C-alpha cells in the first residue's frame, strides 16, 4: 500500500493521528521530567516548552510511532 496514493481523507487522518502522537510525546516527556513536581505546574510547563533541548526526542518518537502504527493498520485493512 503506497501512502502517496492515499485519498485526502486518509492523509488528513494520518496527519491528525501523527500530531496527536506529538502532543502525547510532549506530555509524556513532561511527566517524566523533574519539573513535573514543581509548584505552579502550568507556568513551569510553559517555561519548559521554551527549552526543546530537554525533550525533543519524545515528540519525534511520538510522531513516528503513531505514523507507523497508522500505516500498519491501513496495511492490514487493505490486505483483508
């Protein structure tokens, strides 16, 4: 199954799922950081977002993980 031949709906769904993986990766990285237990959590989270060197691996892994999962589901659905 070639992703370049997907319909517009499949491409939009893939993008939404992948961006959801990015958000989940950022939240997962923040939960595992030592700043998660700091007082004034929301302000600490906003400050933490300005230093992507601390967490950039997690959103990238979330993006590729969910994109690959979406592709595998589409591959299994097309083979049936």
